[in-house]
C-alpha cells in the first residue's frame, strides 16, 4: 500500500479480522479492509464478495469459500466459526471477508462471539453496507429533509428462511417513512401485502436494486402495490435491496450512474406516479 500519513494497526499472526468487503465495487473497500487483505495468510470469504475484491489478496494467500446461498449446499454457521478458530490457532492471519458490513445481517456478531469464547484475538473492520452503497449507486438518497426523518433496516427473512413474523408490521408501516429490506426478493409479495394491510398506500414508491454497485446492477422503480408482480416480470435477480418511500422519486433527478453511462439501467419500466 502506498505511504499514508498515519499508521495502520498490525495484523498479528493468530488473529482474525472480520472485514466488510462492501457491496461489490472494489473501490468501496476501506483502507483498513485493503490493509487486512494484503496482510492476510488466508481469506475466508462469503458468497457476496466480488472477485474484484478477492483479487486484492496477495499471491499465495489461501482462499476458503464459506458462502451461504439459499437453497444450495453450504457450510453451517457453527462450522464456519469453528474453522476460523482453527485457522487462527495455526498462527495464521485470518481475514474473514464478508459482503457489505459484517454486522449488518451478516452474522459477524455470531462469529465474533465464537472467537471471543475461544480467546482468539479479533478485530471488526466495518464495510459499506448494501443499503448505503446500493441506494447511492441507484441515485436514491437514503434520507432527504423533504421526504423522511427516519429510516429502518429490515431483514426479508428469518434464520429459517421465512418472512419475519415477530415484526410489528403496523408499527413498521406507521414508523420510519423509508424502509430498506435486505434479502426480501423471495418474499416480496408477502412483505408488500403486510405493509399494505398495515396502512401503507399502494402507490408508495418502491425501488429494487439488484446486484448493487456491480457491472450487473439493475434498478426497478415501481410501487408497493405492483412491486412483486413487476419484479417477477422483469426477472430481477438476488442479491437485491428493496427501498420503500418517497426518496425513491428523487432517482429521476439523481441517477448519476445512468447519466454517466449515457442511458438508464435496464429493468426500469416506469417512474411511480
């Protein structure tokens, strides 16, 4: 790494750094995250880490895939945590690379607890979470003084894969003006039905940002009443962030990425009325 006007912390052998890789664009990786990657002996990475980020690891650095994707065979969370402990006890510098931010629906807290219980030294390196990066690359400000004074982050499914039943949907619908759902594409119809039943208007603007900040990014602008059907019709693919609220309307003026490419991203049939 080029010389910096400050010192980076030492990545000690036998330690695990839980590093947020950001949502995809390698330019969104933090300096501390890049430092960890370049010092690592082994990288344990998840399914949402882009190849462009992985290529920043040094030659000879071992890569271990530990991705978890719905409906596909994948290692269990206890097995992943156990492997991190084992690698650290071998005296390796372990970079646990996670998409977005490790602790924003990324199970970073679970892995950190396992390391703490095993007396393995660790460090948390925050990353740009998919909601922050994805909305910015879609030209949608997460907050705007004329649109909202609060924003809520919600997971689209529980650990078992179902729609969260313990959520107070009425309070959620009445609360923050902007709602951002992670991992919600599979259950989008049920989620939209719950919000409509709880009082949100059918014409509330909705945007779905698929594969955010990557070259394959697509943005679908729709409404709460039509979002599930239009997502299916447009064949929107995960991973995707779903944002509900008036800030979506600002994309019509703030789509800087589409403007820089000379055209709007595909999969955008209309702006909400």
